[in-house]
C-alpha cells in the first residue's frame, strides 16, 4: 500500500485541480512537478521530460495533421457547402414526417467525414436547422438532441483529430484507425436514422411534414442534391482515398484536404481575408490548446510512472485478468464517468497512456496491434458521449448559446438522452463484435 501512496495522491490532486477550475495543462504539469519534489524524485530526472516533449510532441511529424485538419474543417464550414446541402436534402424529403430531421442526420454524417471540429459543427447546424425545425412544429427535445448528437459525429468519423491523438498515444497507425472508425461511425449514424424512422412512424406529431412554399419536382431536387454532394464527396475521397490507396500519409492527406477546402471556399466566393484570418486564428487557438495539454500530460505521466503509477494500475486490473472483457468494461465505465466532467483531450492524454499497457497484454484472440486499434475505436465511441452528457457536455452548451428563446438547457438535456443511449448501444456492439471496427482495416491489409 505504501507504494501506492504517491500515485493515488497524484490522481486525487489532479482531480482536485481540474474541479477547482484551473486550466488542465497547468494542472497536469504543475501536479507532476509538485509531486516529483514532494516524493524526493531527483530534479535531474525531470530533464527527461524535456527530451520526451521535444521528440514525442514538438518534432512529431504526425501531429502536423492536427492544425491542417482543423483548418480544413473551419474553412469548409465557411464555404457554404453544409447550408446548400441542407436545403437540397430538405427538398428531397419534403412532405415526409421527419423529413427535416433525416436531412440533419445525413448532413451530420457527411460533414463529419469532412471535418472534425465539434463546436463549429454543432453551432453551424444549430443556426441553420433549429429555427426551421421549431417553425415547423418539431418537438424541441428531438430537434436539439439530434443536432447535438449528429454534430459530434466528427469526433469519430475520419478525418478525426481525436483519432490522430489516440494513434500517437497508442503508437498505432492513424491510417488504420481512420479505416477502423468508418464502420462504427456509419453504425452510429444508422442508429440515429433508425430512431428517427421509429419516431416518424409511431409519433409523427413530434416531427410533422415541413411546409414547402414552392416545391420542386422530385427529379430536379434529386439533381440539385447530387450536385451539392459532389464537393464534399470529392474532398472526402481526396483525403481518405489517398490514405487507403497508400498514396499519402495522414499528414500529407491533411494538407490535401486543407487545400481542397480553400478551393471550395474560393469557388463558393466565400474566401476573403476576413474568412482566412478567422480560420487561421481559430486553428492556432485549437492547436495550441491540444499541444499545451500534451506537454502537461507528458510531465504528469513521466512522474506518475516514476512513482509506480503504472504498476498500481496494472495490479488494479490484474484482479480480473481471467476475463479480459471485464477489464475493458471497467475501463469504458471509468471513461464514461470521466466524460461527465472532462473533455476528450484530457481523458485521452491522461487515461490512455496509463491503461494502454494493460489493454495490450489482454488476450482477445487478436494481435496486440489489432487489440489496440479495436480499443482505440471503442474508446472513441465512448468519448463521443462526453460531448452530450451533463453537466459539462460541451455540445449542449454550444447549442444552448445559439438556440432561440424558449429552448432551455433542460430541454436540451432531455433531448440528448435517447442519443446517448444509442451511443452506448453502438459501444456495446463494437466491444462484443470487434469486427465492426476491424473488418475494413483487415480487408484492406490482405
């Protein structure tokens, strides 16, 4: 028990610092240095963190993909592609109960495959779709829940910034993670649409048919939809297709995507100095936040391992080593609870380095690399719920900030409950059937 004293105290100090409201990067780095001094760790040992920060973060070629994908997403959402696509889909589904909801769900999948910027996606779809849905007498709970849930698909469906960070932390191929995330991402989107179908059939009053002032013939609406889908599909193919074909690395494909998004904005006549400046500023802020947390997490993890924290975690889970699924479920339950209070960045950079060696040693009938890829995707599905679970679900507050008067935070909380249940169902499917995640990367490897 004496060996566990300092690691346990570090974890308690970390949680206390986070709940006190201090910036997470400062808390991680500060707790690491503070406990190194308190536990009598030679200060010379802390110099190893400098080398690890330099080689593992600052000169990591893979992490260049983060600002490039962030820029791609921000520029794409300023190009007007999503707005045109929403109008086209709404026109195709006109006269159908839940037609506008189906349009929002499909846009969530398409935009998720084009950008991984959750805040911007939720705000964009909320501003475009929520007022129209409410005007057409949609239930505010299902409207807000759908927008919040579909807007967070970008954290799972590639190209996802979270998968890049997970790949770096687990030392597995980001390209394999991208391919492995396609199946679970489409499964989650299909569950959302299936739920909407059930509501449209059994509770059509919650999603009445939209009133169209000047309806187009179906063939013309379908043709317009095909044209509006062309740009995002080309962008998706240029990014993911080059990775699958082995033409480009994830970092190089991110550069292709960033250039492609700029071209789309230029063609849409949305590219000017103000737009470019705003996209570059937000890209810098987002990237700096992620990298800064990485630096603090490096200091924390180095000291935590030095004080025996990795052995403590291994001993904790070794009690259930006879059934590896129990260990996975325990980890997923821990991550789910942490998602009520922390962002995915903090959970990924603090929890993953600690539990990764434990997971890699479990026997699921897979190779260690396949096990880590499967675990990473299950973790990504789990972490998506952190954007929707109160009290600190960030997608909920993004949506509340732009919601019309009369849509309370309580309404949004109640609206996301069915979608959180669907996410848990998708997580259970990924855990029970690893092939949901592994089928595509294994098929492409043959």
